[in-house]
């Protein structure tokens, strides 16, 4: 009977060692899965930061181009002409006035002449001329 007890004690020891090995293996697996999840999260953050870096580089390039254009001689000359009404030496500025709809330049000039002549007349004479003209 003692042989049976020795075998059962040895089998209990083997089962205990196997159980302990499985527990240790489960702990290592859990630790490994946590580390893998952390690694994936860090890689995702790195990819997002790299995309943000690219966007910032593009924005900086656009701003640098805008700054170089705004500080250029051509832009300053355009702004001086538009906002300050300046002109370059030897340059002649021509202003073309828009036409009024339905009136020609000649009839407008004639109208201005008649208004200038009648401005010296008294007001009652203007009324009499207006009323009895038709």
C-alpha cells in the first residue's frame, strides 16, 4: 500500500508543478498582451504626431511664401498705388469715369451748361420758364 501512496504524492507534486507553470504562463501572457496594447497605442500616437508634423510643415511653407510675397517690391508697389494713390516716376494715370445709363457725354455736357446758366437766374423765373415751357 505504501507504493500507492508514494505514487499519489509524486503525481500530486507533478500536478502542482504543472498548475504553477500554467499560472506563471498566464501571468506572462497577460503582461505580454498589456505591453503589446501599449506598443500599439504608442505607434498610433507617433503616426498622429507625424501627420500633424507634415501639416505644420505645409502651413509653415505657405506662410513663408506669403511673407516673402508681402515683403516683395511688387506687392508694396501695388499697395502704394491702390491705397495711397501714388504713382511711379514717369507713369501717367488715366481715370475713366463710368457712363450714366442712357445719357451720352455730349448731352451731359449740354445739361451742365444749361444748369450753369440758369443758376444765376432768380428762382421765380425758373418756375415760370418750367411751367410755361410745355
